[in-house]
C-alpha cells in the first residue's frame, strides 16, 4: 500500500465526515469563549457606548467600555473570530502533521504514539461537547442564539438532555423566557413536549407561570399535557397567574379540582378575580380543605374575591384543624403582613362571619388582634382590623353592658398592658378598664 492510499484510509477512518469534524472543532473553540455586546444609548450624543465582554468558561476575562459611532466599522468581533480561526488552523495543521508522522514514521513506537495523540485530538472535542453539550445548548437558548442551537443539534447534542443539575432543559428555558420562536425551533429539532425535570415540571408549567400565552398555546397544540402533575402535585393550572392563561388551560381540558401535595386546588393559589370567576364557572369546589384544614377563604388576599367565593359555596365560618376561621387568619402579626386585612375582615363580617368564635386555644379573632398588636410599632393593619372586630363582637357588647372586662379578653388586655386595647377600643377602653 502506498503512502498516499494509507494516508487517505487513515483520514477516512478518523474523519468519516470532515465537515462535521470541522464544526466540532469550531464549537469546541466557541464553548471556551463568548463575545457579548450591550449597547447603551447616550442622550444628546450621536454615538453609543458599548460594553464589550469576552467570557472564558462563564467568567469575564475582557471587560471594557468604548464609544462607537453609527455607521463606523469596528473590528472587535472580526478580531475575535480571526483568533478562533487561527486556533482552528493550528489544530488542523497539528492533525495533518501527526498523520504524516504516522505514515512516514520508521519505528512502531513512534507511529503508535503519534496515532494515540491523533486519536485524542480527534476525540477531545467530541468528549468536551458531550460533557458540557446540554449546558451549552441551554445557554444558547437563554441567550436567544438560534444559530448556535441549530449548530449544536446538527453535531448531535440532543435538545432533550437535562442540565448538569437535572433542573433545566432547553424547552423549559425557552418557555420561561417567553421565546415563541425558540420553542418552535426546539420542537422542530425533536424536543419532547412532555419532558420533565427532577421536580416533575414540564415546559408548560414554566409557560403558565410566566404568562407566555402564545408559547403555552403552541405547546398544547403540539401535545403538551395540561394536567401534568409535578412532584409537588402542582399542575400548569396551579401555576397560571392570569385570567387569559387560566381560560386557555380550561378550554383545553384542565381539571379545576386536582389537588397538590398540600391538598390545595388551583383556586387556592394567588389569582386574579377574573381567574377565580372562571374556575368557579368550571366547577371549582369551594368546600375542599387543605392539609391544615383551611379552605380557600382562609387564604383570601383581596376584598373583591370574598363575595364570589362565598356565593360559590365557601363557608365563611369554616374552622380548620386548630379551630380557626377565616377571620382568625386575617389578623396580621407584624408590619409586613396583609395590608388589605381590614377591608377583607369587613367583607367577611358583612357576609355573616362571626368574630367571637374561639379556636382550639379559646382565642377569638379579636383576642389575636389585641395580642399581636405590638405596643411599640402599633401595626396599622392590626389596629384597623381590631377596630372592625371590636364593633362586630357580641362579647364586647356584653362587656360594655356590664361595664367590666372579664374572661379571656380581660387576661389578654392585662397581658398587653392595655396599650393595644386602648388603640383598638378608643374612648370605650377606659369605660371597661377599672
């Protein structure tokens, strides 16, 4: 066998597809460095300031600012590309030199060493991309680099591989970014619609949470399961936060009464009033309680949600496992608690909520309002809620009639040195404290 034929056979064996191999080499170079420009408009000037950053394994190694004028060519990107091309040329040159060494080498050991080095050089980009390929693809999706996604898929990086921590995958990231074009591209490249991460979340879960309606609609048309249950028991309907998304999921067969691991249905999650109306119209059960025995009224966040929930069958005086009613849960314990509590309490009382129902510990909502009112900070929401409960309390009316505090209320007032009691009861406080 001649030198020429041997060289061709080795080349054919090591490089079955030379174009594919060149692509591998380019990508192995690109994965080391990432060029990024961020233009910032400068008011009153005819040029733009640009931040130029070159990353090496995710860490910036070159980071500088410079002024760029519109219509003027700056060779920064070209120089970077030429640098990669030069590195690629050196790699190819080294490969051909090693091949020549193998063909013309005199000793078996020399040929063996050269062949081993050649194989390592050929396989190194394959191994490198196999190890970090999924992370590269996810990064390309996040950066919205469609050409990188196409290139990575052409060289064998599957769009269905999870990240190194098994949390992210390309389709989920594209849905999270509301990138409709990227989602469509990944599906065309073979991304599985029903792929889940280690938490059981699908791409539709991300689209529902981010209110990416177009993305969610496309995923559903492509076969996404609208009732997909994650490990926490949440479906896309649990994650949906807008009425448009809720309507889309319901129209495509989402079940309203599926419960997560806390036994909460979709109506328990923080939703708009329009979303709650839609769920009620589709048969959401308002009488279901979660693990703690709380109904949806125990978690109500807005005054306008009270009436529709009660009209749909929610019990305004339902007691949980601790004997607490929705009014008990409304009493804020600090400044950062629910600021809408006074208005919600007023709505609940208007619809028949009883402020004197004691819980398992013998405490009524008014007792909690007095107890959790910090004498120093005097949380406004707590005081206002307490005033509403004070006016509606039959216990207080009885004690006003007798002109004397007694029972649990007297103990709590004494414990709090009457400062919160005075803030809540106002002028009538001195009438009861003797």
